[in-house]
DNA sequence: CGTCAGATTGAGCAGCTTCAACGTATGTGG
DNA sequence: CCACATACGTTGAAGCTGCTCAATCTGACG
């Protein structure tokens, strides 16, 4: 499908690995359509066996699981350029759901097309594989943050990670980005109660570390936030080390 | 390399995906050696750029990251049959370390051999890819447990997961398995202090839910443990659903 | 018998949760 | 334009969960 802007995906890839013009155009031609999902909607659900993979073009998406006691744990936040659902290609059955945190537009690529793409270009297969491993790497880092950091540090870690990831795709400037997420959702990412999420944000604001209003985050003191979060960006595998 | 017993890997794969005899023998012939790592040793370290991937044959291995404040967070426990370090193939640089929790023997496969294997058999490439996604799936589940479960529930979750995973490779019977891990290490997995780990185990023992002595775990009441842990094994992607 | 790793215990405190109420902005129907 | 509803953020109080520090116990082993 021509005329679709996949530049965020390409930027994301090229920060880590060469991508030829031919590869770009074969990805482009592999896209067979787009899906719009409104805020709160699901793209795929636990138990589904998707026949296509989805790639986020605009908006913010989440992976999440529900616990039996009603708690929702968000296990990933996806930004434009993320090949959100690539992993349903080798894994087949969804063990969790993917939903739209804000209004989202996804490009879709059918699994049969993916099959064809990797058959004709093994290097592209490795690129796709790498993309899914990047997600895994972020999962590991979130585990480190969950297990080892306090609520304020964890919050700082997340918001700083998103700064770097959004910058790669041109959706953040040097110190802030649009982030239309409420405190409940943030709490579900960080494993906190909404009340404590609120107090944690107040704490960070009070320290002069960040602003978070009008659906926009500003990191007022990136240095100190990184320090608080014990942030080490190696896990993002960015080529030129802006990950500090 | 012939004469090496890769049956645990094969069992692990075949619980999820067909694996032909030809594929088995090409994996076998791809193994170029073994490495023994004593308890406490590292197989690969953060920052390494391995030229080979390692596959655990015996023992228990961990992935872990160190925080600047000295805390160690273990992000994965690997059991025999796990292709521990497969992900260094597409991702190249290690962002964390892999160590031996007990004395370990690994088989090694060089990246150039992996390249050749996936070139000649794309289905095998997908199998390898799937194996790394399985690890990612377990990471996600651990995130859910970290964010949403209490210390006893998290502990129950981990020990039950290991029961299922070890059963697949024939290293657990119906209710228990060898587990030569001390409480400090368990605490580093679960994000707890050693003191609280100790009290949590006492609690579970007191409830008649498990035994954990002489380097062996016995789950005395699997039903209630699963319930406490809100365990749902879908994330392990086992074909015949023993995952309950 | 001394040593050492690992397990256990007690006491006090900090971080986070829960419940419940209240504030504030935005939108909607009459 | 007002009255009300809704979503979201904020606050207070009380209590539990898990942490830290520090000491003691236990079994294995040289």
C-alpha cells in the first residue's frame, strides 16, 4: 500500500540497524490497510489468533493483562513506529490484549505477507526479530524498575524512557512530549494505586523535576530525573548513544 | 556436534510447534561445543557482544541487571532446554548479564552457524524467533505479578511456573522439583528483601501450601497455590493445556 | 572446635493501600 | 444560561505490607 507514512517505523529501525531503500519499499508494499481504534478500544484480545500484525502509526497503545481480582496491569506502552503486534506472527495465540490508550491508527500487514517478506529477505527477518527483542528488553527493564525502584523513581524512569523513545520518532522535543494519559492508567503501568500515583506525581512536581498538565509532560530536570531513576539507556539499543 | 543430548530443547519446542527430525539433526550439528560455568559465574556480561549463543543443558541460569545502588534484579530464571542467549544473535549487544545460579553446562552455537541454519530453513528461523518471544511472554507475566500480586502470591506464582516449565523437560514430578536456590536469590527475583522473603516462605509453609528444604521444592496444594497466585498458564503457550 | 553461609527473629519505621470524601473542569440537556 | 452529570484529580485518616538494622541460630565442613 503506497502513500502511507511509515517513517516512524523506519526511523526506529535505522537507529539500530541498516535498512535499505528496497527493504523500506517492500515493507510499504506489504501493508494492506489501516485500522482506527478509538480511545479505550482493543486491537486484539487475549485468546485471539490474529491473521495479521499491526503497526502503530499514530496514538499511544498498551499491552495489558487483567488479573482475576479485577486489577489491570499494563505491561507495555507503544508509541508510533512500534510494530505492536509483530509477535503474534511467530507466537500465534495472544496471551494478553492490546488496546488504544488514545485514538490510534494502525497499519496492518497480514501474516502471509510477512511470511513472504522474510522468505525473500532474511536480513529483514532479522530486523523484525530484533524489533520484538527490543520489546523484550524493555520488559526486562520495567521488571528491574518494578522490583528495585520506589514509586517516584519508577515514575521518573518511565517518563524518561518515553522521552527517549518518542524523540526517536520525532514526537518529543528536548524536554517534553504530549502524553494524554490519566493518573489511573499511569498507576496501572507502574503497579501503584491511583491515590499513590497522584501523591507521587505531586512529589516529583514539588521537587521541581517535572510538569504534567494539559496532557503534556515536561521533564524540568532531566539530569536529576535520570539520577533518581538510576536510568541507564543501554536497554534501548540506540545506535548513537543518546540514551545516556 | 553429535552425541550431545538436546532432548530438553526439543521437548520444549515440540510442546509448542512441530519440529522435524531433519531440523533436530541440523540443530545438533550446529552445536560447536559446551561450556561449564560454576555456581555464581557469568556466561555473558552486560556490554558483551557475543559471537555465539548459548543453550542451557543442565543447571539453572539467571538473567540479571545491577542497579547503581547495588541491588540486583533477576529478570529471568532459565531451566535446561532454554536457548538462553539466542537473543544476542539479532540484538548483538548485551544489555544485561547471564549467570549460573547453580553449576551449569551450556551448549554453544556460533552466530554464523545460526545464520546458516535460518538461511536454509526458514521454519526453523521462526521456531527460534518463537523461543525468544516465549521469554518475552514470561517477562510480561512477571511484570503482572510484580505489579499486581502480594509477596506470597508472587512467590506462589513463580514456584508454580517453574513446576510447569520443569515438567516440560522432565525435571519435575507432579508436585515438586530440585531447586538449589537460596532465599537471597529468590528475593532478588521477586523484588523483596531477604528478610521478607524468609517470612513469606514461612507464611506459605504455615498455610500448608509448600515445602522448601534440602534444595527441593514441593507444592503441597497446587490448587490453592494457583488460586493464590491467580495463575493462568496461557502465557507459557503449551500445546496440550497442562498449563491450567 | 571454629568458621561460614544461610536461615530466622525482633523491633521500629517508611511506603503504599484502602476507603471515603471532596474539588474542579468539561460537557450536556432542558 | 442554568442544573446536573461525569471524569478526573486531590486530600485525610487509618492500617497493612514490606523494609532496615541488628542480633541470633543452624547445619555443614575443614
